[in-house]
């Protein structure tokens, strides 16, 4: 009986460690994704601002 309990305890500890490792990897991926989304959001904002500036400028006269 003791051997079975020790074996199960060992299995559970291994499973727990694997779960912690997986959680750590997911948290790292989440942070990387969050940083990417922040960069994309910043780029979108810059482009929208540039387009808004361009829309406010008068068009040059057409020569022809």
C-alpha cells in the first residue's frame, strides 16, 4: 500500500511541475502578445493621426 501511495505522490508531483511549467509558458506568451498588441495599437494611432492631418490640409490646385 505504501509503495502505491508513494508512486501516486511522485506522479502527482511530476504532473504539478509540468502544469506549473505550462502555466509559466502561457503567461510568457500572454505578455508577448500583450506587448505586440500595444505596438500595433500605437502604430494604428499614429497612422490615424497622420491621415487626419492630411485630410485637414487643402488640396493643391489641379494644373492642366
